[in-house]
C-alpha cells in the first residue's frame, strides 16, 4: 500500500511539473502565446457547449468561430492596454520640459557627473526612467558633501524657463524629481538641505546668480 501511494505521488508530482513547465515555457512566455492559448481554449469550450445544447455541427462551428473572434479582439485590446500601462511605468512622472534631449558632445564631468551616467542623463532628459540614480559629484566649499546649489544650477539650465521662479507646488515637484533621479556623492537627497539651498539660490542677487551659472553655461555650450 505504501509503495502504491509513493508511486502515485511520484506520478502526480511529475505530471504537475510537466504542466507547470508547459505553462511557463510554452504558454506564459509572452503575450502572443497566452492570447493564442486562451483563444483556442475558448473556441473548444464554445464548440463543446453549443454541441451539448443540440446545435447542428455547422451552426455550432460558425457560432464558435464568431464568438472566439470577438473574444480574440477583446484579448488583443486588453493586451494592448496593459502593454501601454507597462510602458507608462517606465516614464518619469515629470512635468518638466528640457532645453536639450541629450548630453552627447558635452564633457559632463564639468557639470559634476561621471561619464558612466551619460546614458541615464539622456533618459531623464527624455522623461524616461534612468537605469540607476545619477550621482552628482561637485562638492561644496567644505570639500565633503556634494553641493546642492551646483546641482540646482545645472538643473536650472536644463529645464525650460529655469527654476528660479518656482513657487511652492513647483518646488515640491522639483524636489521629488531630484530625489527620484539623483544622489549627491552617493548620499540620498535630504529635504532640509534641498529646501535650504534652493532658498539660498533663488535669493541670490541677479549678478551673483548669473556669475554662478556661467561655468555650467560654458560646459553646456561645448
């Protein structure tokens, strides 16, 4: 009896394993295989039900094909909807427009970024999610922490219209944008430091503000 139970258990296990492999490797591997499987499965179900209800073979086949085509179209539309959602998930939740679409030809080390972050910067400039957060490396006067104001100056030059006139809501969006996409010398963005440096930046006198922008403007013109 024990041997029979063990044998039956092994058979059930192998059957379950084969079914799971079939589902994973053949049916669930992509949208097309899933839709085709569901379409064929529904066609068989419709055909079986209609035959069971006494419909003639020709009508049963015709109705089954018609219903399966309708469901096929619905499945394609559902698949397209979820694919659009997936693509939207790769976009940045950003309301900013940028002055350029890439950093090609720019010596980005002069802006405080590593060459390895060029691709991520290009993604951000196209409102796409970077593969990893971009590390800003230009330090402040104490030579320890990265300088928030220098990063904000770079961003000011990259955003159409700049950031100097941002009010409360726009400032909050800017913080979320910086927090989501940047680190400063490997450290996450600190809200208190961000707010403090932003206030210092926007309250600079006009000539001082323009003078501080000049090195970054030159780097972006190269």
